[in-house]
């Protein structure tokens, strides 16, 4: 009798990089799916690599000795986590089992005999770091992503670009988009902003993309009396641009989004950006905020140009679309409503979690059947 037929529960050990509620990638994939997985009889224990003490120093410049000691300590601890994983039905790795180092831990997981499920939502096979950790970038060993794909029983990728990469090393690949619990974001009925607020929300890593577009926003602010509002975990560097910065927190995220009139996701057209999963766009859209994105990667899958948002390929496109939205509250309202509907219909947490539950259950069943078959063959 298979696991699905018997209705037995499945226990999954999730080796994730960060503590809960600290990383957008982890939040909008693994963490938000946990309640839905539980209803499907799948219990997931989240075991982070970094602890809160390490996170206090991770994205700050300098502090090399503190970072090195913290990393070594957490890496040593990870061997105990890997040993404990043998008690589970499957092991889930989101991005990597550790923040740095080669695929040693993942190799040890594969030797445990438990099926390994690998989930990733960025082009982590490329080297990309924040300025604060530039000198430590080589320690990420981006080439290990290929190894983890090969070791895995199943790979889950956030978009088709990433899936194409994974299929070079594994033929069991499923695309599951990052998702948003739209019920947690309520559009403001009418913003009381004195000026139109053009908002950006994100992490230190993706903020480098915003900073590349400083000249564009400088030009826009010279033409239009608007507020550029940044919500992130570090103050941005935008020379010549008048902006407002607010520290991000999970507690205030929904309220901050509701105050945006326009949400933006500018990115260069490069290999790293093509691997992004349009998470910012989905967040803005879930809050009913009119959205403008660079015409790059998964943005082109999420945004239907002129229907639920705008795509911009050039600086001229950006200026034109932003000025149209600044001038028309009706246009902002129409695109915002269509964007929220898109999230509810195609990028909900429940729909993505349902797909993920299927991957877990199928993977455990296949591996269990293979183990039984091998045992019967050996006995005969």
C-alpha cells in the first residue's frame, strides 16, 4: 500500500538558510506553504542554518572575524542537523543547506538514503553578493547548485529560466512559482498621500538593482512632484535622488504596501535578473497597487502589459508609463484591481502549496517503492 493510499503522514526535514520571517525568498515559498502542507498530512520541521545572532551581523560591512566565527560555528552545528535528518521521510533543501561552502552537507544528506527535494528561486548558480560581503563571495561556491540538482530526487524551480538550468542535471523538475497570501494584503480604499508615492520594497541584495536606476528616478523627480519611497533592510544609495527610506519589518509590511500608489521593480537585463521570480511585482499586485516592472524574466509571465500592469524595456518606457500613472488615479485603480485578481487566480499561496505537496508526496512514494523493490530483489 502506498503512502497516499494509506493516508499516513509524511515528515520532512527542511534545511533552510535563514531564521523564519527574515528572508523574502524563504517566506514566500517554504514558510507560507507550511500550514497548507499540514492539511495534506505533511509535517515540515524548519531547521535554519543562520541564527538570529548571526543575522544581526550578516549584511553589515566589515565584522569579518565575527562573521567567520559565526559561520564556522553554524557549519559545525549543521552536521548534527544532517544526522537528525535521517529520522525523516524526506529532506527539503531551500537554496542550500549552508550559507557558504561546497555541497558537502548535501552529499551527506544524499548518503542517508532519504530522498532529497531541492527548491530554489534565484539564479544562485551565478555569483551575486551584497557589497558588505563582496570579499566573501567566493565562499558561496555557486557551482554547487549543479551538484545539488544532480543529488536530488526532485528539483523545484521558481520559474522556467531556473527550470531550464536544473534540467541540465536532473530530469525530475517542477516549476512552482513564488506565491502571496493575498488575504493578508488589503488595498487602501483611498490614499491620503499629498503626493503620488512611487514605492519599492525589497532586500539588500535586490536593492542594488534599484540603485542602478538612480539617474532615471532623478530625471522623473525633476519632471514630476512625486515621492520615491523605499522600504528595505538598509538605506539605499541613490545619488541626486530625493527619496524617503523606511526600515522593513514583517509587522509593518502590509501597511507600507497599502500606502504605495505605484509599485516598481526595475532590473537590468542580465543572467541574475532573469532568474528572479517577480516577487516584488506579486506583492504590489496583491495589495492592489498599480505595478511597473522591467521587461525581464518572470516579470513577463506575470504582467500582461496594459492589462494588469506595465512592462518597461527602456528608460523612455519607464518615464512614459510612470507619468501616465501619476496623471491618472483611474488608471492606477484599474491596473491595481486587475493585478490583485491575477495574484488571487494564479499566484495564491494555496495553489503553489498544493503543487508542492504533490511533489513531496510523489517523491516519497517513488523512493519508498524503489527501496521496497530493491529489498525484494536482494532477498530473492
